[in-house]
């Protein structure tokens, strides 16, 4: 049944429910409806939100908004470019909140801590992103750099470039970190080759590779913990 928000009983309107009971009682669609503010002709904002949440796989899962492009969002009647951008910014805010929350327990000496810090940033990516983390003598993070975007291939990663950056920032240790879009963090033969290659060059120039962490979907693998280098 299609109806406007004004036609809904007050106790069923997201704003009123949020004011009286707090945001925790709202459904996913109601939360998104408050961000959208308005619906479209013959369809209230909650129904419009349901259409968006079901656009990808009919699950109504909030994670779906992290994977929707502007074109996909604007294909929904009632969603223009402004609302599409608002939705995409909402997804980015959620990822940054997760990253900042994880920072409180962040320690480069703890693979689980590093994986938690980068998990929400990387587990939704559709391509592989390889990061270089530069550390000082106290194992404090100096800088993070995106090295490559695409397949992590040993032939595409230059140890020379990695160690030029490390020397420029006076790093003493480095960590490699990348994601597997499949969600399975198990290292490939190429992952192991890349790791061993960088490790060997690092020993020659006096900058130690202390780990290579692979991010999956809510899971990770530390090649150091696995004893693979």
C-alpha cells in the first residue's frame, strides 16, 4: 500500500518514534528515511528507503548502501543526485566511525589490531588495494600509502619504490596490507612471492618488513603469524 508520511499514524512515523523512543528502535528503512527526509509521489520516505535497501539483493541490509553507485541509486524513482550523494556520504561516515573506533586499540605489533583498523575501509572494496605502512624505531605509524589498486602482482610492485618511500620518511620497519574482494583472506602464491621479495630487499637495506596482512570479509590472515616468511 502506497501512502504519504502524513497519512501514517503518528506512532508509525520515524521522526516521532525517534523523538519518543530514541533511534535504536527504528528499523533500517526508518533510519534511512530520516536521512532522505522526503519521499516521492505516492511513496513515503520509508518506502523509498526500503526500495534502496532492497536494490542489491532484497535483504534490506544497511551494508548494501556501501556498494551502490550513483547510477544505481538514481535509478530508484525519487532519488536524484543530491540524495544519492547524501546516501554515499552516510556510508563513508559509517566506515570512518568504525576506523576511528578501532584506532583506540590500534597497535602495529598486533595483527588483529591492524586488521580491525582497516577492516571497514577495505572489506567492501571491489578491487584489491595494497597499502604500505611506514613505522619508526618505536613501531609507531609514521605514514600509510596506497601502493597499487588492482591485482597484487609481484611484477607490478617495485621494491625500489617501496624503499625509496621508506628511506624518505626515515622508516625503520614496514608492513604490507591488502584486501581480497572475494572475502577470503587466504594468501595466494603471488601474495607469498611478493612478501618474500620485499622481505629479502628490506634485509639488504636495513628496513625490516614485519608483516603482510590480508583483509577478507570480517576476517584476516597475517603471513607472519602463519610463518610464511
